[in-house]
């Protein structure tokens, strides 16, 4: 994971949610994303913001929260129900944000490209996973068998949805 790029993702919205788990590593993200902090020391919100280079006087402008990793999130390394996602080679620029186009099960989704930057590698694969307890769909990133990030599907504006329909239809 690229820690500097994670800092940049979270700084864009000035939001940090730090998740702790009794069984494993901490996770950090915002309300759309969550990244595994494996192999790192245990953080508090303050120590993680300091590590990101956020000065104490700027810390007040951030929304921060510490909570326990939700039990409803299935982050098991091997889930045979994961549906592979294909990332289109073409992204789209919409209202100043570059979106990656994701294809899964004949459907087309988008995800701001910046969310993939902290974990992007040749080994990264994306999957759609239905959380067993809630039935919610989540986008998960894996390296090998291990889940490294989790993303909530992001609701697109009507304009973006219309653009996506045109874009996806033109590509198929």
C-alpha cells in the first residue's frame, strides 16, 4: 500500500475513520473506502493524522472517528462467491474527477480513480462481494487471496449515470 496516496485520498475530503479489530490489523478510510493497515504499528486517530503530515492546528478541520470494524463486513481472504470485476482501460473525466469504469455481471459501475491509487499494483484484483449478514454489495480489492481494501458502491448523479449509460453502451 502507498501510504502517501492513502493520505491524499483521505485529505481530499478531510475525513478519517479508523477501524480496529480484536482479530487483526487496523483499517483506515472514509465513508466510501477502507484500507488495511497491516504490518504497521497500532494507531490512534491523532497518531495517524500526524503520520499523514496533518499539523495539529489543521486537525480540527478534519472529521475523525474511531470505531470497531463492523462484524457485517466479510473480509475473509477466500470467498467463493466473489464476482470478478474488470477495470476498463478507459476512465472518464466528469466534473473534475476521473472515474474508473468497472464491469461486473453485465453491469457498469464507477469508482473515483483516486480510491484505487493507494493499493494499485499488478497483483490487485477487484471483486464484487455480497456481505452475508446484510446483503449489501461491496467492492473489494485483493492481492492474491488477501483483502486489502473495501469500497462502498457510490451513488452517481443523474448526469453521471446518463453519461455512463452512453459510455458503457458505446464500448459494447
